[in-house]
C-alpha cells in the first residue's frame, strides 16, 4: 500500500466515522425527546400530590 492510498483510507475512515457519529447523535436526541414526551403524558395521568401503592 503506498502513501497516497493510506492517506485516502484514513480520510475515508474519518469521514465515515463522523457521519456515523452524527447519525447516532440525531437518533439519541430523538429517543430523549420521545422519552420526555412519554414521561409528560404519564405525569398527566397522576396528579401531583397523589400517591399510589
């Protein structure tokens, strides 16, 4: 493997890694939003101050 091919491979790995990171970050943020929305819906079912055994 020559030097130029090595550099191209490293650049490819960096670009692939960054794009993968951004996709996973977007998915994580969407999951957090869904979780918060679910918690808000559940909290509306049980008024504040009520306690269920």
